[in-house]
C-alpha cells in the first residue's frame, strides 16, 4: 500500500506544480512531504525491518544416536576449513536417515547434559500490528527468518564424530568382529 501512496503523492506533486494556481503551493509541498516520508518508510522497512517485531519460537526435542542405537554418537559434516559443521541428528530410532540442521542464518552449539536433547530457537520477523502489515505487506517480509540456533545437549558417554571418523570406526568394528569370529572358530 505504501507504494500506491508514494505513486499518488508523486502524481499529486507533479500535478500541483504543472498547473500553477493560487493555493496549489501548500498542496504541492504536502504531497512532496508524503512522497519523501513514503520513501523513508520503504527504506527503513527494507534495511531495519521497520514496522516489524521479532517473534521467538523454541522447540525442544529428544535425541537418539545418529548412527545406531548401540553406538551413542552425534554426527557432523565439516564445511570448508572445518570450523563450520552441519550436524546430523535423529529424534526417533525409526528414522532411516539423520536430519541435517538448516544452514541459513544458523548457529549450532554443544553442551554437556544428563539426557540427550536438542533445542531449536528460531527468531522470525513478524508485523507488529495490522497497520504495518497493511502498509508493507506487499514486500513479503512477514515470517522472514532472522536467526536460528541449535543447541545440542549431549551426555558425557556420547561421542561427536565427523562422518569420515564414523566410517573409519565402522570399518574398524567390522575388522574386530571378523577377528573375533575367527578366534571363536579357532577355539572350537
């Protein structure tokens, strides 16, 4: 709606300046002022989310091992030079594949806890009232993601491994199982 107000104010300003009549100068100044305020409102909304507030939603979920129920691990995939990590988690043992965390405007952290769980804190921009939604609704910024934070609460007996480390561990466990089987056959 603010775009329509801007267009109408500019048209009014041009009209009141092209057709000079007595008493049109104050109307031209008022329409110019409305146009300038509309532009300032659009810029403030675009850069600083003017007319919006931050809404925070926190969800807590239980975690199960990312690999197998017998091996309590939380897996991650390193990005770039390894400082950034995409964690892969499961909330149920029936999940076939672990779910990766979202990467857009995201931060992940680890904490030690008694029970494995995960907290997802999501902050989104929403309109502060109906008037602001009426003015700026066309820009599509409602429910825009501001920030998402994952906090993984992992017990001390859990390991946090990269996918590469988990595959290496899996190979070592397979070798040990084969060796144990051979030793049992030799005993018989």
